[in-house]
C-alpha cells in the first residue's frame, strides 16, 4: 500500500499556488504526517509559470519527489508542461474553464466558477485544496480546522467564505480517490514544519543576535523577513539599509560595540560586501553573513537555486585572513549552525559565512522539533579594567593562539583603538615590514584551534569503496539516493559536509583516502572536489553536477551514479 505521495500544483504567479501547498501541508502536519514542500517560481509578480511540489509521507523524508501521483493545473499551460510527469494511474485535476472540454485524461473542476458560487472568485485556490484532500481521502473536518485557524484573525466572513469554497472543491472531487494508506486523524507529535530561511532567523535570535541590517535580495530576504515578527517581542532591531555595503558596515559597527549582529544577502550582494568582510578580518571584529546562493553571475537567475559561491566565499576580499564557512543541509541544521556561527565568530574574532541556497531557504520541511535555546549565552569580552597612557591596552597583542584580548569601547580605562590599515599591537597604523609579518602570522595562528572546532562530514556506510560526496542542501537527496542504491545491492556510501572551512586535512584524508569519490554539487566545476584536491590531496574524482537552477532529485543522482560505477 502506498505511503508516499507526490503532488504538484501548477499555474501562473498570482493564482495562489503557494497558498494551496501551504493549506495541504498544514492539514498533513495536523494529521502527524511528514511533508517536503518546494516552490518553483519565476522572477515576476504576475504570469509566467510557477508550481509547488509537495511530497507527503507517513515516515520522515528529507528530499522532494518528482514522479507525480496528483497534478493540479490552474491553467492550460500547467497541464501541457507537466502531464508527462504524471505516473501511470495518477490523477490530474484541471481547471475546466482554462482547458475546456474534450480531453478526458484528467478530471475537470471549474475552480473559479465554484469559488464564485461559494461567494468569492479569489478563493479558487481554496477550492483546489478541498478537491485534492478529497482525492487523498482526508476528512473535510481536518481542513475546516485549519481554515478556521488560518483566517480567524481576519473575520468570520472570510472564514465562512473559505469554508464554503473548500467544501465546493471537496464535493466536486468526491468521486476520485487515491489509495495512500494514510491514517487521517488529528495527532500530536514533536514535529515542526520549518524552512531554511525561518530556521536561520530563529537560530540567530537564539544566539542573542540583536541587530539585523540588510538590503533585500532573493532568496536571502526571507531570513530577515522571518525576524520582523519578533521585533515587538524581543529587543532586536531590523534595519533596511540603502545597499549591501551599508548593511555589512552597520553589522560590523554594531559588533565592534558588543552587539551581536548579522546580515543576509545573495551572491551579488555578497560581492558588494567583500571590502567590509576585509575590514572585519583586519580589525578582527566578529561578523556573521548569510549568503543564500543563487545561480549565474550578475543578476543571474534571481529565484533559482545553486551552489556556486563556495570558492568565492573562501577567497572573498583581498589578502589573507581566517574565516569560518558553514553550509547546513536541513532547516534544523541551519538553526544549530547559526548559533555556532555567532559563538565561533566571537570566540575567534573572525567572520563566519553561512551558505544557504534558494532550495534550502524556501523549502518547508517537517522535522523533529529539536530546537533548543541555551539558558546563558557565552560571550568573549574582557572587562576593560586596566590600561593607561603608561600601560596601554594592546587590542592586537601578539599572543600565541592569535586571539588577542577583546574589550568593548568606552567601558572603562584603556583606549580601544582599531583601524582598517595594518596596525601594531596597540592599534596604531603601522607600515613596518616586520610588524606586517607579525600581524599576518598572529591572525593565521587562530587556524589550528579553529580547525578543532570543525565537525566531520556526516557519513553513511563509510567503509564502502564508492562515496557520494556533497555539501549543504544536497544532503537529503544524496542520503535518499544512497538508500535506494544500496537497496539495489550497490555498495555505496556518502559523506556530506556541513562545516567547510577551515578543513582538518588529516582527519578528512583518513575518511576519503583510497575511495572512489563522486562529487554531487550544484555548480559546473565541482568546487568542493577542487577544494578537497587542494587541501586533502585527492588526485581524482567523478562528478554528478547540476547547474540549471533547479534542485537535485534522488532518482537523478541514482541514475548518474549507476552510469559512473560499473
């Protein structure tokens, strides 16, 4: 009996595609089921072609599906584009007003007409949600509960309108059914539906981040947007700056004053931030930047996904200075990674870059609610209780581990001096050659301890001869592909990186040496593979690469892996 269903709701921007997916996800969550929801949309407000891809299961899932059991078409283009994706025996629900009569390979539901009969044409998406749940065998009462909660803050009239629209769709599709094996009843589980963007926002708040300067840029805007609802509940400030340069400089200024701060952007905005990144490196000011990657140089594909900024993030800004680079693979991992990013950036007085992408940032996933908040946040500032003209405070003291004592400005005796120029231990500008060597070595001296902070890649069947190797949001797709390949008697494992830089060369060498490595990355050049070759000495590897702006699917990885492993 089938316990895993994938459906796609497709149409044009402005037709409420995401709303349908959200309603279905909420009903499934209310019933204790697991979902993985992906939005695919063009960079426009109206028109074009958008869809929501929703996978539902009674077991945990960490990747989207792409062989459709149900296809919901809001317009004719949607059916023409996606009809070949529908599996044999699958069900297509189409807007009869858009497609017209004659083709009986699908089930017609006049969405707009039914919405108007219910009292409002704008509720056509609610009609569609009702029809889908009828096909899935869901009791209408579960949808009714969700609609009451979703629209209660508006008015009883809006609730009644959407209830009537949902009932119209539900009744229209009563003759159809898909045998799912799901048990539809309200259940309480310790689960949460979370996107990567919301997880990043919550993780920053849990790390006691108080200041969020930013300039809007998809797909990073969602990170800061998810902070906004908390500005009236917590002592936090969200500031829309005039550009990305101002945003990163605001974050650095706040951090210098002792306020935890972060900014979020995508590749183009991160390009503008690189000089500010260098300032944080030179002044040894803690800084957290989220780079939610998108594909293509310049504007690229503004609403698509990719993993092409790894090497850029590693080498961004001039000269050399230590930094952390993280790439979480799930929303819960994103939450925990953000907390670590703030902790480690402050502990070692360096920038920390967290790489997300559109796929991770916007996908909504059911995960175990393991989000925790520490009762006390550890800070790394000394009390400014000494220092004078005769005995000045050495902000950049040449200490063995490179982490000089950091104090807050204006907090007591002893002047705190910083400058973007090269400087001596006291903070005065210095062009002395020996001092430049000493300061460069001091900053680099942080790396051995930083390396010890890095967590090893997540391993599955690490003794296998063949390993699929990836990073960040490819995690769920890789792990499901490995499970599928092993079920087909292929001896294969996986290594998925979350902590990318700095690298523990010896530890990684022990894991990856003498393996047939297949790099699974969403870029054209296999950037992690190139980095591992440089740092760990891997001489050769195969690749499964995808750089069309669309996410991986497990079966794509399975197919390509079979071609590479004979």
